[in-house]
C-alpha cells in the first residue's frame, strides 16, 4: 500500500514538473528520478522492517508480551486508569514500533514477573531487572540501559546506616537484589513483601525499621511519603536490562538493535531525564 502511494506521489511529481515548461527539462527529469528512487528506497526499508517483524517469533504472534511489577516509579507504575506508565513502558513502546510488534503489558508482582519470563508465559521481564550472574542462567539479557545502586530508606532521624544495618529489621521486595543481598548478609533480620506498597506500608506502620532497595526508585517513593529519608549502601552498582525467555536470540538481537538506535539518537537519555527530574 505504502509502495503504491510512493509511486503515485512520484508520478504526480513527474507530471507537475513536466508541466513547468521545456527549458530545463533534462535537469528536471534527473531530479525527479532521484526523488522517485529515494522514495522507493525508503519504502523498501519500511517493508524490510515489516518482513523482519514477520520473522520474529514471540509467544503471542505479532505481539511482544512483557511481564512487569508496576510498583516501581519512575520505571513502571500505574496511572489512575490502571494503565502501566513510566520509563520502561515508554521505551518498550518505541522498541515495539521499530520491530513492528504490538506491546502487551502483563502486570503482576516482581517475583511472578521474573517467573513468567523464565517459564515462557511472557517474552521478557521488563521490571527494573538487575543483571546478575545467577539470573543469566535463567534469562537472555539485552544490553543494559541504566545503572542504580542499593539505598537504605528509613524514618527521618533513625540513624540507620550501612554500618549498623544488621541491628535493624530490614524490609525488601521478594525476589529483588535488595532481598538477595540483605538476606545473605543479615539473614533473619530481613522481611520480604510482594510489592513496594506493602513494604512502605510496613515501614510507615513501624513493622520494619528500614528498606533496602534501588536508589532511583527510593527517591520517587520519598517524594510521596513524608517523614522518610534515604542513605547510600556499599553494595555494587547494578545494571538494568530486559530479561528474555531463553532461546530466542533473533528477538533479543532485534531488541538490542532497536535499543542501540534509541541510545544513539538521544531518545533513551531524554526519556530517563524526563522521568528522573519529576
Ligand atoms: N533491580 C532490582 C532487581 O532486579 C529490583 C527490581 C524490582 N522491580 C520492580 N518492578 N518492582 O532485583
């Protein structure tokens, strides 16, 4: 369809230019040819994308199904209508456009979102997922797109720091790196909850003394939970990427190519800036 439109356009261009008189017909004809072939090339590139999408295998044909835990602003949260919004939905929407796939977002708690991708119920877990050596055996990760570190969130003036963390009850979201690291270091001082709304409720109610979680997200929660403060930890910086169900290298490559384009043209950075400054 696009192709016919392009041809029609080129034809109209020829006719209108031909009507302009005969004095410089030769150069007009040349220009027209260049224009027409440029249009044709663009059209073919578009067709190429469509062919690529047709060749991509996903769990629901024509769609990219992602699992996510939308309790994680600014990466993913829900708006008043229940739609999932944030850095990652916006990024995935653009990637899907490039791939010619429709984005399907399945919302659930984090541990279930990880599991869905591992078991092939979603194509990928897109949920602020940190790449770890252990997770690499369960997922094919894309290239990473941003970095965070763990932070401690507590009531203002609590005096809780990395040095005395072991003396306190630590709340975490189940299955997160914050959960994995603190459980390794402090064992039964750690209480796990399914969602961050439950973790913050527990902190505000005094059931736990602090939370260990990704700093960029802690910052967003602090903005809506008065009376809390955050401090740094000495845990290693973590890279976020999308964790694909294992064994679909063509799909991971296509997503990586699209992601690389969004990095190169500044789109990724402007999306990060837009949500981080809010
Ligand atoms: N980056 C951490 C991890 O991969 C936490 C991610 C939690 N994500 C979420 N949407 N709740 O374990």
